[in-house]
C-alpha cells in the first residue's frame, strides 16, 4: 500500500471514529445504539478504550447490563482504567453491586490502579450492598491513594455512611473535607433525615444557609420530612416560602414533601391546598393524601378521596391498605369487602402486612368467618395476624374460640406480649382467675414475666379477680415501673376500697419522683372523695395547678366532686366558676353537689343556667336534679323535671329516674302517691324502686305500707344486700323477730354480707376510723366517758332514746348501750376531745344516719356550740344550734 493510500485510510478511519463517537452521544434508543455498535465492530473500532467506555455507558443507560459486560469482555484484559471505571459504574447504576465490586477486585488483581473516577462507583456499590466492612476498606484505600480530599469521593463516602446508618462517620468525613459543595451538604442532611435524626438534619440545614450555600430542591426534599417529624411548624412554613422563592415549587418530589409535612402538622387545610395546586400528581401524591386523612382519623374523607383517585389512577398496595384501615375504623364491612374485591380484580397481591390490615377489618367488623378464612389462607402469618383474629374473637364474645386460637398459636407460633395482654383483659373482664392463672403460667414459661405491659395487665387482672395480694406481689417484683403501673395499682386499691393502701401508693409514687398524669389525678381524687381527706385533696389540687392540668375538663370535674364530698361546697363552686370549658358532667357535678347539701333552689338555678349555656342535660343530669329536689322537699319542681325529661328532651326514663321520683314523693311524706306511682310504671319495679318507698315508710313510721312493700322486696328475691337488710330492719322496728330471723337466714344462704357501719374523720392530716361498738381505738375510755356526760346533759333538755333504731332482740338497757356505740357518735366525741373548742367537726359515714343519731347530733351541736357536718350515704347534714340543714328530710 502506498504512503498516500495509507494516509487516506487513516483519515477515513478517523472520520468514522469521530462519526461513531458523535452518534453515541446523541443516541436515544437501544435500536440506534445497536446499529452504532455494529458499525464500530465492522470498522474494527470496538476495541477502542474510549468507544468501549461510551458503549458501556450507553448500554447501562438502557438497562442492558449483560451487553455492558459483553462490550467490556472484547477489550479485556486491558490496562486502561477508563473501561474498568465504565463497567463498574454501569453495573452499580443497574443495581448489580456484587458484580461491580467483582470487577473492582479483578481490576486490582491485574494491576490496574484505580483513579479518582473509580472510587465513587465502588463506594456506591458498597452502600447498595449494605457492606460496611467493605465500605470501610475502600475508604482506607482512598486515603492511602491520596484521594481523601477529592470532592466527589467525599460526597460518595458521606452518602455511603448515611445509607449504612453510621452518621458519626458520615459527619466525620464531612467535617474533614477541605471543600464542600451543595451535594456535600445535601448528602449529610439527607442522611440525617432518612435515618430520622430530625434535629440534626434541621441543624445542618441552618448551617448550610449560614455558610452561604443556596439550597436546591434536593436540600428542600430532605428537610421537609425533618420539619414534619419534629412538628416544627414555624420552620416548615419558612421552608415552604423558600420553595416558592427559589422556584422549585413545581417539583413533584418537593410538593409531595410539603403534603407529607402538613399532614404531620395535622394541618389538613394547607395539605389540601398544596394538593389542589399541584399541576402534576403521581401515585405518591394521592397516597400521601389518602393515608394522611386516614392517620388523622378522617376516615370518611380518606374513603372519599380513594373513590376520586381511582377515576384517574390505579391504586397500589399502600392505597388499599390505608383505605381498608379506614373501613375497619368505621366498621364499614360492606365497603371494606367491596374494596377488597376491587383489589382482587385489579390483580393486587397482598403481602402479610396488607393481609393483616384486611384481617383486622373483618375481625373488628364482626365477620369472624371471613376473618378466619383469610387467616387460614395466609401463607405467611406473623404475631399481628394471630393477635388480630384473637382480638376479633374477644371483641365479639367468642371467648371459647379465642382460647382455642391461643392454644393453636402456642403450637404454631410464639405468643408475644400483646397476645398475653389481650388474654389477660379477657380474664379481667369476667373476673375469671382460672383463665388469668393459665395465661400467667404461660407468661412465665415464655419469658414475659418482666415485660412492663404484661405486668401492668397482670396487676389489673388480679385486682379485678379479688386477688389484691397477688397484684401487690407482681408490683413488688417489677424491676421497672411506669406511670401506667402506678395508676393501675392505685386503681386496684380503690377497687378493693383499701384507701389507706391507695394513699401509701400515692406517696410512694411521689417519693420516686414520678409526676402524676391525668389518669393518676383521676385515680387519686376519688380516694380523697371516699375518705373525705380534705388536706390531701388540697395538696393534689396544688399539684394540678403546678402540672398545668387546671384547664383539663375531666380533672376539673373530679375536683368539684372531691371538694363537694369532702364537705367543702364553697371550693367545689369555686372550681366550677374558674373552669373555662364546661361539659354536661361539669354541670351535673355542681347540681349533684348542691343536692347533697340540700341546696335545691341553687341546684334548680344551675340546671337552668346549663340549659341557657346550650348544654343538653343527659339522663345522669336528670338523676342529679331530681335527687336535689327530693332532698329539699321540692316535690312539684322535681315531678315537672321528670315530665320535662320525657317530653322536652325525649329521654326515656330509666329505672334510676323512677327510683328518684319515688324517693321524691316518699321523702316528702306522699307515701300513697308514691305507691300508686310505682304501680303505674311501664317498667317492672325492681328492689331500688320499692326500697326507696320502704326507707321512707320506716322514717315516717307508716308500718302498714312498709309491711306491704317488704313482701314485694322478698318476692323479688334480690341479691342486693342493702334492700334485704332494709326489710330486716323494718321487721325489727315492728318487733316481728321471726320475720327478721327469716330474712337474715336468707341473707346468709345467699352468701351476702351486711356492710358494717363505720365513720371516719380527718384531724391534722391523719384519718381516724370508728366502727359501731368499737372499743379498740385511741382514747376509747375518754370517748365513752364524754358520751355519758353528753347523755346526761341531753336528758335534761328532753332527749329520749329512740329504741326502735336498735334492730336486735335485746332488752332496753342493752339497746341504749348499743345506740351509744354507733360509729358517728364515737367519731363526734373523739373530735370534740381532739380539736379546739368552737371549731367545726366533719364526720363521714358509710351508711345512712339512724334517726336517733340524727336527733343526738342536733342536741350535741347545741350543747357544745359547734357546727357538726356529717356526710352519710345519701347527703350532708349540717348540725348547728340544735337543728339540721336537711330539715329532717334524709
């Protein structure tokens, strides 16, 4: 070949090389790429390192990694780093991380030295594999090769460590970088944000701005989740303003991020505004909206949006799970079933999580057959699957199936803490110690004996099964306790009416430095009410102010009740007046308080004010107001309210309302009207109805009606101890001891127990309790001596003991001694001995004050010139100057 021909051939080859190179740069399809590749092979240029690299990059772009490897193999082995970098980058971009690292190892084995362009792809492959050890080894080689200050390698290292959840090392790389760009900042911020280190992400975002770096859409898309996670409303709104300022508000990722952030803020209005302004919406936009509404409890709106979505988009698994969850919360089985059928028609494959949500929907909705069928078909079941079905059985009363499922679960899977807590709730609900004991045994065997939630459930279960000692044992063995633990044990003490132990638990909780929450306060205040512990109640009130619960409506309601039951009506009214928000319970508590103190007119005024305030009275409010009328002799007003409840508020009277109306008539001496009222009732009268009349007959001495009513109660064969005892007492007051013995025998045969009479009082933060006939308390001798002295003084003023109040078949002298030993008299005498002369006394009693003690208290108040406030089972009695605030209506 001549020299000129060779020159022409070389020139033509150069032109062809240039032409193929330009073609590769502008290729837009794999077909065009293959044509260019064929031309390169035909021209013998396919072994060119440069064209090989470009071909590999193009095949990688069209997701053809096999072709990338084929192209590389035609030049291998090669000492040129460019093809090696191209194949490693191509495989990494196509997610073939192991293969990419394999080529990196081959490259080093054949002696080709990696350069600055090699390491970013290798580092990305390590991150993609989640191989921290390999990643750190590559990092060491980067440093050894002197590339530690390379910007692109530094950015890749930050991203790798962030993806490996090693933010400490990511931050170290960032801090050591001599130069940073916006990608460096974005990699670090994105790492913190994606790993839910929200505060750090926001902090570095602020540092980025301080460093004079202009945020871009990647910065914004990383910071938006951090603002949402921290509920940083101010920063989030400022970020939204920046989005519009830098012109990235049209980006779909940013818009979806704003949607997510506003839902995290609970701001549905702004979230919907962002959505409505979106020019382009994708499946993420719709899912964020549907899921956001569901998570905020707006289930109907979530379903409505789902229906709107399916007109333009095909839902994915996330959409279906969200809308099925909404159906489950609404109990809309029909819609849920239709949506499930729709997902099947769309060929949607449900994973375990989605099946669990569907299972939960069927179980909660009561379609236990569908739930069980789905459960049986599930290929992969986890503890959530078992617990969802178990919860459905328990919710809908299929307790036998629940226990069978638990036994099946023990054989096929391992019950978790939630399983045990659910089964313990079943035992608690029925006070079934057998089930509870069986579950407790399995808890110990399974290693959950120290699980906090399980221990809390065990404490509650044993308390409800009348095994307080076992509750205390579990409590004592616990290594760790939370506020729920303390609230549960305090509640257990209240359930067993062991108020002193409840006090000890409250003090122990405070000594451990644990701050009470709303549940604690709502557990503590009833103890104060039961014991009428005014001082402790005031201390708890102080706690409420310090903890910021003074605006909490349930706590305020409990305070009103506590003060009213502790004999401090003024403070109860004061709490009411300070409350900014009041519900029907608040007004009812005030009305009830006035009723207990015989302030019927004030109760009526409060009821009228409640109506003016637009608060609709419920059935409890009507019980309270009719009770208040009853204890103030406001018969007409009470009957009018009874009619108003039916005619104005369309509330059907319950047995309790009829009992209040009977009490209203009976207490005012209208015994015949009360009996006629009972006989005209549309409901069959129960023991509470006849008991209200019988109690009044006994107080009024109308033994004719009393005997008729007693027979009615006996015929009902009630298991309520109080009414049986009342019948016995009526017969005793008539001297019919055979009937008394018969009723008492019936009480014993039913296993019923009469509550022993007791009274208590608080002196200098200490509560003293006195039982009827008690001789085992401090100063009992001085107390009985004082009662003898007072007895003599009362006799001079005309007092004659009412021996009918002694309900035992004994002689008159013994009856007088028994009257003297009644618990409220012991408490009054003890109080007189241990308080300053002239200071008021406050006594609490678990039963109704007997007629004789009522008379005696009036005499004593006049003799010692002291106010004596007595709270019995019905109401307060203020004895002053020989008279009682009840007007002898009690």
